[in-house]
């Protein structure tokens, strides 16, 4: 199962940036069919896993400025939909559109 945490403040980004913990951010456009399909696919695959996953969910329509900040801080070009695995100030992995695969995500979390 995926525990989605809404990412909606600069303070949350700063906490992630200063943390040594691995985290995942899913940048999601709620009106985009591809983004909705990628999110549902992650949820389906996570439901078959034997553990829970916590992923930060960024609504791009409501928080585009935070998306720009993510791109700048972690040196990752903005895409949508996009999954980014971070550990403090480092980006370990990112994928967008059809390249978003649960098995790749699972390797990092």
C-alpha cells in the first residue's frame, strides 16, 4: 500500500533536503490522463507488495512553484508525471511518463 503525504509547503521541502532519509516524491497533474494512469499503476503494484510505502504527492496544478523548487534543489528537469527518489541533497533516481515503474522505485525505497 502507498501512504500518500501531500507535499504543499516550502518547509516540507526543506525538511526533505536536510534529511538523510530516502524519500520519494511523485509530481502529479490531476487533470492529465497519463499522470493518473501512472499513479494508479504505482498503487496497484504497491498493493501486491508485502510492505507499505510512503510517497510525497505534489499536486502540480496547485503547487507549481514547489515543483520548480524541487527541480532547482535536486538538479532534476521538471517533468509530469515524475517520480524522484532523494536522499538529503542528492537525487538518486528519477523517471517520468511511461518510464515510471514500481520495480525501479522498489529498488530505492
